[in-house]
């Protein structure tokens, strides 16, 4: 009689047939293919690879930033035929005036333009970000406005780029508002000095950016009279919209009585957080009211943008591949391509 376990003793399985793990089943074939694909992807250059795994938010962001960076590297920005003079103004503080001034200036200088930044804020933050000397004993824009010092004796080259220059501000500028009251042609003093400097300069400047204090005093009026275009940074929060109508009213008054060539050419939305409904709502409202002036580029909230000034740099040189740097480079490209207003 055959023993019940004779098949087991003979090495023959009694249950369902077992398949070796190495057998070419559909699952194993797919797994091997995935492993091979990942190994090949690791060998590829992440900068030039055209295929990205976009299954996660981080991978999608990396792919988008790489696309933006390659597009920026491939373009060549046009240079204006005459200097474009911008006043960067908003009487509300903390909206990104200085940050916008220095980073747009650096972005345009990086593209080959010759750029001058005039720091008209007594805090001197633009001078700090551009890495120029602005201690209290430094000859500064105060001496230009109050003491009729030639601007050519005050301009300093920024270590950021060879074609980026700055007229620094010192703490003495804090008292200039009072001293200007008794001076002749008090609203015209910056324009006279700037026009003389640009006319006598051996090398032509393509862009001038004037960084204003968060007020509408005589320093800001001097900036409006000296400029041809106004650039208004607007923080993507509700309070940023409240003072905008007053600012536009004052610009109209300057245009009517002191500078007929002045116009609001550019509005830049800053500190944008796409995760909040409020930021999207503010952006939509501003675009609805100013469809021609608002740039398509949005400046996001970014740690890198905030860190850069502590190293005496702009974000353009501090971290050129960060989202904040890419956004300012794109904004500079828009400004360059738009050209001066008609």
C-alpha cells in the first residue's frame, strides 16, 4: 500500500505549484524594467534631462524651475536707446520696495545693461544689499541733494556686477526733509544732479532705479520729479491696497505740476503665497484695475530673498537658481521687453 507521505519523501509538492522568484512572470518583468529605468535616470544630467518624474509636488517644482532657468539662460534682453529712470515707490512700508529695487537692478545688470541705483531711503538698505560703503562719514546722496556735490563724486561700483552702480544713503539723509524746506528749487534738486551726471558720464546708463522711503515727503517728491516711470510694488495682502489710491492721486499731482513726463508704467505683485485665497484675490483685483501695468510675473515669499541682504548680496547672486531669483529675472525680462511707455 502506498504511504500517504510518499510524494513528500520523493520531493514532489502536494499543494499548488510554487514558482521560483526569478521566474519571468509579468510582475517580475515590470519590476526589472522599473529598476533599469531608475538606474538610467540617475546617470542622466538633471539639468539637461527632458523627462522628469512629476508624480510628486517637489518633482513638479524642480521640473518647472529647471524649465524657467533654461528659458532665462536662452534669452537676450533688448537695451533701451535712452536711460529709463524708475522711481520705486509706495508709502506703505514692508511691501518690498528696496528688495524689488536691488534685485531688478541686479537682474538687468546680469543681462548686460548698465544700471544705477540711487538709495533715497535714510535706512540705507539698498546700499547694504548692493555691498557698498554707507557709514555716516561716507559722501552720499545727502551731499548731492543738500550740498550740491556732483553725483560723479558719490557713485560707487557694486561688487555684485561690474556694470551695477549705487549712490549710497547715510543716516544724514534723515534730516534732509527739514533742510530741503528752505532750499531753492527743493523739488528739482535730485533731477538736476541726475541729469548732469547722465549727460557727463563717459558710459551710457540704460536703467536708473530710485529707492524711496515709505512716505510721501520731499525726498519722495524729488524722486518723482527726477523719474520718467513709476514702479509700484504691491504686497498681496488687503492693507497694501488701501493706500494705493492716495499714492496714485499724488502721482497725478506731480505729473500735472512738476513732471509732465511721469507715468505709472509698472506694478509688481510681491510676497505672493499661492496657498492662500487672499493672495489670489488681491492679485485678481489689482490685475482687474490695472491690466496694462501689472507684470505677469509674481514675486513669491522666499527665505532666500530675505537671507540675501544679510550677506551684502542680492538674491540674483546669492542663490541664482532659487524660485525668488528666477521670478526677479523674469520680471526684469518683462520690463526690458515692454520698453518705455508711449
